[in-house]
C-alpha cells in the first residue's frame, strides 16, 4: 500500500512511523511533513488545506489510503473530497467533524442525548454574554465556538480574567470567526484525561487513556498551549473507568451522530474531567490528539493499517486492538516565546546523541540545504520513552533531554510527576 498522511506535526510523524511498521505498507507520503518525516517518508510540499493539489498528488502517486492529522482539513471536508475522487480516507466527514469544529454543536448534542457534561449556556451576542457573566462566580470557563488551535477554552480565575476572555473572543476577535458564538460553562474540578477511540460509526475500540499538559510552565502556570507533554496510561483511570466512559460518553456520542444523520467514522477524542461523582465530557475532538498520539501509538501492538482499514470499511468489530502494558512519557521541547511570538531557524544539536530506544517525533522542524535540522515552529520536538511503568519511562526521557539542544529551547520538568509516588 501507499499511504498519504496529511499534516506537519509530531502527531503526523508518529502516524508515519507507526504505519511504516506494517508489512502491508510500501511507501508513506506526508504533506507537508517536517524534517523528521523526511528521513522515513517522502514529504510533499502541499498545505493540508489545499484539497485539489492534495487530490492530484494522491492520484499521481497511486495513494491507497489517506490519513488526516489536523482538524482544519477535516472541518473543510477533506474526507468528503477524497471520497468523491474514489480514494479511501480515514477521518470523519465535514458534517461529522462539527463535533469538534463547533463547540455549540457538541454542547447541543450532549444535552439532547443526555451525555454527561458540565452545564453551559450558549451566546451569539456579546452584550447578552457579558450580562450573564456578571451573575457568575469564578472560576468560569469561557469557550470560543469554533476551531482555535486548542487554545479556545479559557479558565478564568477572576471576574477580571473572565471579562477579558469574553472581550478577547467576541470583541477583539482573537480567534476570528471562531468567536462568533461562545459558551460560558460551569467550572468542574477533578482530574483531566483524554480517552480516544477508533470508530467505524457503529463499533468503538478505545485506545490507552492519556493525560496531556496544556499550560506552558510547570505546575500549570502560564498561558495555554497546544500541549507541552503527555503520558499514558494514568493510574487514576483504570480499565473499569475506560469501560464506563465508553458506555456513557463515547458510544452514546457515536449513536447520537448516526441518529442525527451524520455517521461518525475515524477517531473520536473525548476530553474528560473525572469528578468525584462521574466522568464528564468537557469536549470532543475529531482526530488523534497531539501530544497524546506520541505516547499512545508506541503502545499499540496491532497493525495500525488493519485498524484504519476496518474503520473505513465499516467492520471494526472484526479487529481487536492489542495494547502493551508498558507506560509511555512524552515531553515537548518548545521555542523561546511559544505560545506567543517566537524566533525560528536555529540548528538542533544532539539528536544523534541519545539512546536508540528514545523516540524523537518532530513538529516544528525543517531540513536545511546543508543537511542540518533547524527549528521551524513553536513546538519543535516531542521526546518519548517507554518503560515498565511511568517512573521508568519518565526517568529515561528526562535523563536524556539535556543532550538535545537548540537556542532558547525550554520544556516542562513535571510531566507524569504526579503519578510517581
């Protein structure tokens, strides 16, 4: 098979790496890819949203399966487009992707079908939202309706922060049209976890649960990012809880989507809060998580291609995914200034000085004409290690991180630390 992976991040590098482990795969192409994918696959210099050019490249290269990484191409209907060309594509349709591309859609779906979630109120008018806000008590969660690069949900610890968040979204338009509507959610406490599942629209196959870290600095300080690290599996989310969430959140969501006339195929990601009463769905995403994918797929023992094809063909019930009992820890190395303004173009040193069992998934990197690897984004690398338990995996990754360096690089030092007794 020839497979085309869409995207440029560490998630896509991980997907390409995993797909190449399959004996069914001959070649993998990545559009546009990065320096990491350039070493294992063939990069195509095409933007993930340039559907017509991607379609032509898929035909020219005899692509058998397209695997979509980021949310924006999904929201633009990339799966529908490839379907119209007669090329199999893994991911939800444009209509089904609304479960991520519109938080209002997801909120209404959860309320209609009784899927456990925090209470929230939707607003399309800034004055109305501002009036409602004044009657609330912090902390308050303010969410932009549309896609905002993983940064559209703001937890305000004070009324001043809440007012600013609302004004930034609806008046200053920091997320553009994604802020046409907002949801003001109740704040719930507990432990956050991501449970991601493969689904063919009828059956679900949950992956190993994972936890990610959104804040830029240790101890959940600083602004939100796309994710600064993750680990799997969390000790506080054992198999019975996976089964419970599958039965009360994931499967009901899949059935609801089918009932609404938009069958959901691909990966369904549930961002959860495990409260002292029950797990609640904070949000749904329509794709593999990033950075969660980097710690989940190394634990998959079943051929990923078999699973993806079963999803596309609608017979996921015939494939049983087998997972390693090991643990995995991934730490993101970021550019100085991220998630704000940051400089790029610095050489990355030490990538060949780490142990062979350390996995390095590239995100914001590019290959220079001189053969050197340079920084080319905010999140630059995800460095991943596996171990018999989280303590071993964590020790491996943090012991070797100082060997890798680029100007201004920084990373959190507390990934998975809370799991180590």
